[in-house]
């Protein structure tokens, strides 16, 4: 838990890292929502 809090503080301090995390999360959510529509 301590590691995740330290990582969250580090991400909040770096806007580029925050943007990258948001993009990765959005892509993951899109893949999850696509479900069976994916051919693989």
C-alpha cells in the first residue's frame, strides 16, 4: 500500500506521467468494453 501511495504522489507530480496513465487506462477500458468484438 505504501508503494502505491508513493507511486500516486510521483504521478501527480509529473503531468506527462499523468497523461500517459490516463491514455493507458482509457485504452484498457476500451478493450474491456469491446469484449467479444475483438477477433483475438
